């Protein structure tokens, strides 16, 4: 509005200036053209007045328009601010009301808390009073009980503890008796399980041929000389060799019994030399046994060296070589373990060559896979774990150690070399005739194994493989589901354990598969 007013003043000033200029001009020209100038000036003045009026009117109109516009904007802004103020006022009122309500609620809660606190104080005082009364009553009752019983509270407490202790001892004695009776009932079963485990560990069907040796005598008189005066010779032989010498009614023969094959061999050779020499007395016995031990150690070492040379395995540790040579005197199911190890080495080498693997490493692992059997009668554990420990101790590579340790596992965590050892071990040991077992018994056991599997519903085909160590069963997928295969496997295992007698263990594999076939025409 002020801006428009200034414009109006400027316009009016400019008009006045123009009038003055025109007037001055007319004064100058008035001398020359007085008559004409008067008319011209009058005309100019009239035009200037008209122009000034026109400019004035336009300025006034423009000023009015600007004023009206400014007024409209001001009114609009005023309305908006008024609305904002009204909203703020409403919100403030609402907050004030909420605050008032909260204050009222807090005041009410504070009043309730005060009332509760007063009630709790009253209750606490009442409880304290009751507690004091109870204590007084207990003391009175205690005094009355002591007068009636004629003993003090400490004496009563000791008597109660003694009675409870006696009762606890009686209950403990009853429990101990029950445990002893249970142990007696289960002792026979546990003993049979332990013996079964030991027999399975030595894995021999003909125990006598694996644990005893027979020495032929020239005549029965030699038995008396072997026994000696008051049994001194036989005691000297047993003490020097660590075996049991059995002299029975068998004509012209004595029996050497020991689970250590090397000790049994030392005793056999020593006794044969004593019989040949004829001089049998404790001093001579000790000399002969020492010489034979040295000779057997040399035989063991030479056998290990010769075997490793024949197979093509070199740079073996001397201790490993001795273990390998001692396998000459070890049998499993009447199969010579050293010969078995040589067969496994050759079979593993052949398969490794076909698979483009390291043949020397395969033969080395195959030859050493059963070295644990040389000392498994002295050390606790399986022969695979014992052999792996010895191989690792004497510098064999990790791959060889792994193959030895897992050659009796199921192959889920096995290496390719371990799988080859496992396959070669099965080929050498499981074929009919490799281990002493009658062919009729062998075939009968396989037939019984397959008949057990076929007796279950849903079984399509079954095959006993690995000389009866494993049976694979194919089921009909329409009748047997995946969950049913688990139960079927467990049922077959239970029936095999109940109906068959077998060394070691039998692996049962149930296979269920879906086959879809069609023809392209």
C-alpha cells in the first residue's frame, strides 16, 4: 500500500515538473511569439492537465487494486492462523483434561496405597503377636514333653538321629542284598558275553589248532624225562617259554598250549632239540630256550624282510618288519595271516593299477593292514586300531594309517585306498576254501541266511554275499514303504541273531527302489 502511494506522488511530481518546464519554455518563447504562444501554452496546459488526470486516475485504480489484494491476502492469512490457534487451543484443552484425569487417578491410587500400607502394618503387628504367642506355646509344649518323656530335647534329637541311622542302614543292607542277588543272576550272562567277545576277537573256528602244538616223542619213556624228578624239568620248560606243557595219556606225544604263537613255536623247537639231544635238565633247558629265541627272532626278521622284498614294499621300520614276520605264526580261521596279507597286497595293487592309483602305496597298505594281529592278544582293542597305532608310531603316512584303521568299517567315512583294502581283504578271506570251513556247512549257512530274509512279507529277492558276512535284500516298493524298510531291517537282524550261530557280524542291507520304464515308438 505504501509502495502504491509513493508511485502516485512520483507521478504527480513528474507532472508538476513538466508543467514548470513548459511554463519556462513559454516564457522564453513569449517574447518572440507572444500571440501564438499563449494559444499553444493554453493548449499544452489543457493536454497536460488531461494527461495528469488520466495518470492520477490510473494510479488511484492501481492503488485500490493493490490495497484490495493485500487486504484479501491478509484476511486469508488471518483465517489460517485463527484455525491453527483454534486447533492448538483444542489440543491444549484435551491435554489439560487428560492431565486432570491422571492426577485424579494418581491421587486415588496414592490413597489406596496408603490404606494398604496401613493394613499391612496392622497385619504385620498381628503376625508378630501371633508368632510370639506360638513361640510361648512351643516353649510350654516343649517343657511339658520333656517332663512327660523324662529326657531333654537334645537327648530326644540324638535318639531320633540314632533310630534314623539304624533304619537307613537296614534299608541300605536290603538294597545291597538285592543288588548282589541281581548281580548273581546276571553274572552268568555277562560271563558268556565276555567269553563270546574273546572268541570272536581271536576269530578261530578250530581253537585247538590255533592255540596248541603237538610234539611227537620217540617213546612214552620220554614223557618221564620231560617231567623230571618231582616235575622240575616241566616247570623249567614252562617258566622259560611261558607256555603250558600238557602231558596226558596221548601215546608218544605231548601238547604245548599258548595263545602267543611265537612262544609256542619257541617251546616246540626247544623241546624237539632237547628230545634229540637227550640231555634234559633245567640248566640245559634254559640254554636251549635262549638259543631258540634268538633263532626265532632271526626267522621272524628274515621272514618280514623277505616278504616285504617279494611284495615290493621297501623302507619299512624294523619294528614293522618284525611284526610282519611274526604274522607267519598267526592264523585266523586257520588261514595264515602272513599269506593272507600278501594276497591282499597283490589284489590291492592290481585294483589300484586298474584305477590309475599309486600301486606301491596300495601294496604297502595291503601288506600292513593286519599287522595289529601280531600283538592283539597282548594289547586291548581291535586289530585294526592297534595296527593303525603302530603304523603311525613308526612313521607310516596318514593315508596308510587311515586305510589300516578303517579296513573293517562300513565305508561311509573311508578313503578310496581304504575301500580297496576292504575289498581285497574280503576277496582273500571270504572266498570258500581260503579259511577252513566245510563246504557243506558254508553252503548251508548261506541258505539259512537267505531263507530267513525270504520268510518276511514284501521281500522280492535276497543275496548272501561276502561268504555270509553281508546279505542284501530287495523289497517290493508297492508293499513296503521307506519307513517299513527300517523296521524290516531290524526284524531280520533280530531273527538272524536268534536263529543262526556265526562268527563276527553280519551286515543287513535293505534296498527299496522305484523303476519306471517305457518304450519310445
